[in-house]
């Protein structure tokens, strides 16, 4: 299948959504008060409108990710009419999402094992917990990579995408109303009962935003500017790896955690001692602390992207019908 020109709006929308999500998890509460309005509260509060929509812009950005996923799929895959086409579509989506997600779990497992020797003695509880099998599928929350729920949530939407797309083609307005009714009813009744990460893994929770993405593409209700800016395309692709790996880094590679791993060596090796005291200075300075973590996130994401690009190339060579 020939690749279509990329839509500038979708790439920028994805970048902005992921930036808001990552910004929230970094807890950068440095925004000023504007005319008596606490912008931090506006961006990051956890309350919702009658269990239907969060008031937090950052959490709305998660819904934006679901929306843009539906839109991009509809833009690129408008005709999945046979079972073979459906099978190839699902396999392609699977190999695009899960290998790099599993790599994030492996990284988190290694880091957690190292940390369990000093400051986080819960390695066995996490790794040998029955819920680890659900974590591998990206269902619900897990202690290895809290962003794993998104992998399962979006993949379940991929499974029903062809049906939703066909429904939209036949009855667009009735379908989007039906999706909205199902989603908001489910949220209203189930939000007080089920934890957020599990809720987001259930397709009923995401029907409306995903369907809205399909709807706006089918109806042409989006800025149609195509672009050939490699930097923006690369940044949009790179943002996915930042999204997937940033919490692993924040939780397990923060400077205060790393210092525990080198503190014993600092007593023996002077060079390591210098690193240790430099680390102390970073931890005690919140600005340097955040800069250090941000640098770690970027480095890990760059490495992950390089590994995944190589992995996808190998998959394309071995399974050309799936990935082309």
C-alpha cells in the first residue's frame, strides 16, 4: 500500500497531546497565577464533569490521542472489506505496537530489579504477580509501565475499527450519536466503580473519541494541509516513544534513585565520588533535577526509536505482506 501524504494537523495535534501528558507526569507546577486563576489547577486537576469528561486539559489530551488515532486510521485505511485485509491490518497494527512496548517492560524489569537491591524491594511482587500477564497485553494498569494501558486500549479499538468505519459510512450522524450515548452512559455509571486505567482499557470508554476521529475524516472536517517537512514527521513519530517510555524513566531512573546505585562505589572510586556529589547537587536543585530527568527521557526515547526502526525493518523483511 502506497503511503499517503501526511496531514500537518494530525502530526501537530499528536505532538501537542503527548507534550501535555508528559508535562503533567513531570509535575512541572511552575506556571504563574493569572488574574487569580491557578493555571496548574486548570491544567492538572483530577475532577470530571459528572464522570463524563475530566476537567484537566492534560487528561483531555489522552482523549485527543484516541481521537487522532481514529482519524489517522480512517485517513490511511478506507477500504478493509475482506477477512484477509482485516487479518493483515490487525497483524500490522500488532507488530507496530507490541514489540516496542514489550521492550519498555523489559527495560522497566531490569531497572526495577536493580532498584529492588536497594530502595524498591518489590521486584518479586511485580514480576511474579498474575496481573503481569495482563500487563504484557497492555490491559489495565501495571507497575512496570503505567502507560501500558494505552497499548491495550488502542489495540482493542483497532480490532473494531473496520466495523465502526462501515457504520459511519452508512449512517454517519446516527453512528456518532450512538457512540457518544454508549460512551457517556458507560462513563457515568462505571467511573465510580472501576479504576481509571482499567476503564480506559475498555473499548466502550473510548468509542466516542475514536469514532469522532473517523467521523471528521469521512466528512472532511479537518485542515487538509499535507506537508513534506521531515522534521515535523520525525518529531511526531518520536513523540510516541517519549509517550511510551517517559514514565519508566521518571519512576525508575530519577537522579535520587540512581544515586543509591552509585553511592557505595563513591567510597572506593574517586571519579565515581565526583559523580555522586554532582548528583547530590542535581537532586537538591529542582530545576537541574527536572532537566536531568528530561535529558534521560530524550536519550532513552532516541535509543528506543532507533531499536524499533531496526526491529520494524527486520519485520518488514520477514513479513512483507503484513507490513507493506
